[in-house]
C-alpha cells in the first residue's frame, strides 16, 4: 500500500492508499521505501494515549486518523481549545505534528475534532 507519493510519482497517477503493485506499474522508476508497520502502530498508540487524556471518547478511524468527542469539556479545560492543548502535547510527547480540525457546526466549538 502506498503511504505517500512524491509530486513526481503523482504525475504518473500514483497516490496514497493505492496498491503498491499498481503504483509500480504506473511509475516503474519509482523508489519504494519500506515502512516499519510496527513503528507506525507504536506512534498511533502514543497519539491515542495523548488524546484519551482529554476525553475517553476517542474513535480511531485509521492508524493516523482519530475522532474525538469533546462535548461538555469546555468548562473542564476552562475554555482552552483542545487544538492548542492537544497539538502541543502531541508534538512534545510523540514528536509528530497534529492537525486538529473542527467538524461540527460553524461557531460551535469543542465538538468532534479530527486528528490526522
């Protein structure tokens, strides 16, 4: 499975989540770098552990995508948005960049947040 494709490979039609055999057929000169799935799974667990400190309602959609229900937590965190708290906590502890997106209604903070 392709986890990431360079701009050069994308020009040949290669994209993430594509089967590797198809990607190599489309771009035979591509450099394929193996991924340590154990390392990915470990980082995924670290990220989930960080998120579960803010709420027990963490749903994992994939190894790098989570949904977090923050309903009712605005008082608990004194109005501090999780985007600030979670992002910095994640960076320090996991060494990864967290992108938090609000998926709820406009101007309705602290509902479902997506981490990818």
